[in-house]
């Protein structure tokens, strides 16, 4: 996928208002020919942007675009380091490689990922500007064992940050998805590294659907949702600030108190709590009724006879009964 060169970035900033801009005006402003403008617009379309052209009027973005503002985010999230890379392979991979120079709470953001990954290696579709894509670095001095349940806390932080910005009704799916009306709104990918007896280094990736272009919607192979369903996203950068703030506070609390301190919050937000579900582990499938999580963050499943079975993360998937 093509890079966002300084010229293309300048072109995008001019188109971001969602108004028509003629090829001639754009060419003059950027000191290139109209033919060059046309070629650069095509590259922007390849990044997943919905740009259309009308003869005699020019080019226009189907939906106005709020670009990430690196200067503002750096100021409002100080002293944390904030790196904004418009087009990147994977923010998680970039931050994993950067760990030696990072401090707790440092954040990497992107407008578009070309090699984003979901859980168990699945591809993560991320059209330019259509999502909130971030990776946050955290370190647990107590080691890897202390990270159990951390992705659950990340989910709670994201839901409550959205609530603080006026977006109500988002729920959680164990262990690391956000749901809106039973459809996937966001995914969480936590990757860790460390040595026995040493600290645990964590890169926490969040991909949140904001407003997806029509063409990109057809590429998603599961029921999905977008935040715009809940109301207008008036300030994407303020949403980032809220989200990072909640993540940093909740992770600090998790470090002090563990997952048990969040059990009640999780169970209140759990989409499947009390519903009939299937738990998949490789070839094995267990049916029962979801009963939230326990003090270790394990999924609780009530079997037909009333017995409660526990499941921890890893290669375990949760599904509603009667649907793949």
C-alpha cells in the first residue's frame, strides 16, 4: 500500500473539509499539474478514502475527515510520548520494536494500518481515518503472571472513555472485544515480552470503528458496528485523549489491585452475561449459560446441571448458541 507523502498529506488536508475543490485550485496550491492531482487522489482512494469527482466541480471527500493532530495530542497527553504515523504496517509491531526507548503510557497512533492484526492472527481492516487505531506501552514489574486479566481492564477503560464522551450502550465480549447491539465495534490485541524474573513489557493495541467508508464495509467478514451509530463524532482528537487517559488510570489501578477490583464493572458491561453461549477450544465445544467472570478474569459458564466451569484466555472463543 502506498505511503502518505508530504504532498499527499497536504492534498488530504485540503480535502478534509468535505467540500468540493477543483483540480486546478489543488494543483496551484500544491504546485503540481491537474494530472498529478488526479494520480495522487487515486492513491488516497487506495488507502480506503471515499473521494469522488464531479466534472466542473472537482474532488470531494464523501465524509469530512478529522485528521489526528500530533501537536495537540502531544500537548494534552504530556508527559507521555505520542507518535502519530499516518500510514503504518502495524502500530503494535512498531511499538514492540521501540520498547527500549519507551516509558509507561507512551502511545503510537495511525490513520491507517496496512498489516493490522486481530486475535489469533486475523487481518484487521483499517481504512484511512475510519477508525481510532492506537498502541499503548505498559510495563508490569511483577512479571508476566501479573498480566492475567489485563485485556479485560483495557475493554472496561475503552467503554467508560466512550461513555465519558457521550457514547452510551457499548458492551464487552470476553475476553477482548467491544460490542454494539451484538456486533463488533472494537478489538483489543495485547502482546507481551519479558524474561523469567524480569518485568513484563506490554503493547496494548486498540482498533475502534468510527465511520467506515462503504467500499471497506464489504471486506469485513463478521457482524460489525461503528461509533457513528451512537451520535456524531465531533472531535476525534478529544476521543483519543479521553481513551488514553482512561487506559493509563485503569492500568495503574490494575497494577495495584489486580483484575478482582474490576470484576463488578466487567460483569455489568458483559454482553453475554446470563445468555446461552458456546465455548470453543479447538475441536471441543461446551454449551452453557455465561455468568460473567471470576476474580482471576476467567469466564464462568453454567452447565445444564448447574455446575460452573471456568475458562481462561488463550485459544478459547465465545459464541452465541445457534450461530457460528
